[in-house]
C-alpha cells in the first residue's frame, strides 16, 4: 500500500525559501517575510515563489513544489514567525493542509514544521529543522489519533513511537506497522510498503533504538481500520547533548 509523503517537500522548499528573510543590517520590507512566503505558497503559478528562491537548489525546489501542488491542488499553507531559539536564531512555524484522490479514495493531509534559520553576518548559511510531522487520512469518518513521538532524543537511547487511537473501537480490528524512512524515500515523497500486523484497540506502540551518532531518524506509520487508513510521518532529531533536546 502506497500513499503520498509530504514532509520531504516541506523541508526542501522552506530551506531555500528562507533565504529571502531580511538579515541584520538589511532594510526590512513593509510586509513580514512569513506573510510573503505564505502568499507565494498559496498562489502557485503567480511567480511570487520564484522571487523568494535563490541558490543552486532553487530549480529542484521549484520542481518539488510543482509536484506537490499537482498531488494536492487545493493545498493551503500557513506560515508564521515563532519563538527564537536559545542562540537567537529566528524560527518559522509552517502548516499545510490539502486533499488528494488516490485509488478511488479521498485523502486529507495535515503537515507541520518548525524551521530555524542560520546566518553569518549578512549571509544565510543554512537551516535546521527543529520538528516536523504529517498525518494523511481517508476522508469520511476520521479516526482521532494522538502522536506521542519525541522531537529529539539522545544518541543510543531507546524511545517510544506511539500512535494512540483516541476513542474506543469496540470489536473493530485495527492493523498497523512502522518503518524507518531512508533519504531516498523522503526525496521521492512516496510512502514505501509497510508490513501490517493486528494491533490492540489502543493504537500502535513501538520501542525503537536511536543511532549512536547524532543525526536524524524519520519514521512512517500506517494504521488500517474499518473506516479507512491513516499514514503518519515523523522526524526525530538525534543529539548527544542533553541541552539540545529542547532548543
């Protein structure tokens, strides 16, 4: 079973779109950057996004944005300034919703991301994804769920990846599974096949191992229930300093 993956698009697009943010020493425009980016993302074909993109990867980002817009033609983006990190770097909160028809079924997408900008003098030198996740579910009778997955964990630690069903299902059978996503899978924006097993009525509960080197783990979970399907993706930062668990 394959379903569209969303977070990879959000990550790549905003990494370069953030290059248009006014830096210290530069004159700020009358319209906040977050508003300009939100408007550009919500008006595909207007050319506004082209004016916000810069750098060698701009063409790739535009291509991925067009692909995402084709899959979710009614996607709506919200971009807002968020609390700076402890080191003073500004952050953005991004949310995108959309709908897609696939295999005769209708799916609704909700994805969120928090992104920090890195700068040196008057130059943007990169970005850091603080947190991101997506939930894609069949439209009709949405099954309420809660994701209990940390944004960051320590290297070598064990932690829980839980997708909790918020309401009793009675005698209904739920199946689910979990898989680690590779960079190639994220680039393709497609969910790989996930082996399903019967679950208890409470949801999917897994204990997983963090790598022993700092980096990122990306997880995808799939739940199949009598009223439809729920696909979840979650990015987890792996850090070796306790202070970095909360930026």
